[in-house]
């Protein structure tokens, strides 16, 4: 399984373009991670940068605690059935200050993007 750890900081708006291999196929992705203060949540959006198509629009980053929580499961039908792989949020430290990423502690978590799990 190929996994990519997104290079995130606590900056409230982060945009990156990555050349990935998802399930053996190339995928040129544009990823935006934002902190939304009103609902107090980090969200992620993913575009197919080669076509400009928005694939995931502002889904909350929810941590996987001891079970598989693939945030990309609802999007497996996209890209002509090729899907977009899997997306997980896991703890990067033993005891993060919040259960899910908060405004000032996104770096206490890792966001993994990679091949489709399961």
C-alpha cells in the first residue's frame, strides 16, 4: 500500500499540488486544508488537478482511533470508477491535546493519503 503523509502545519489555509500514484495509477492532485472557525473544524478539499474537477469538498478531518475511518469511502465512484484512494487522520503524538485536530494542533496528527484500503 502506497501512502503519502501530507506536509501540514497549523496555518489556517494550506494548498498543495502533489503527483501521486493511487492504486497503481498516476493522480495529479490539488489539496486544500482549511481551518473553519465557526464550526471549529479542519476540512479538506481535493481536486483532480489535471482536469480541474473538485472531487472532495470540505469534509471534516476526523481522527481514526483504533479503527479504520477512511474519509474517502463515499468518493470511490469518482474519476470514472478509479476513485481517489483512501484518506486517514491518525495521531502523530501519543496524547494529542484534542480528540480531533483543533485550531492550533493539526501537527499533532498525520493525514495519510494513499491506495484504496480494503
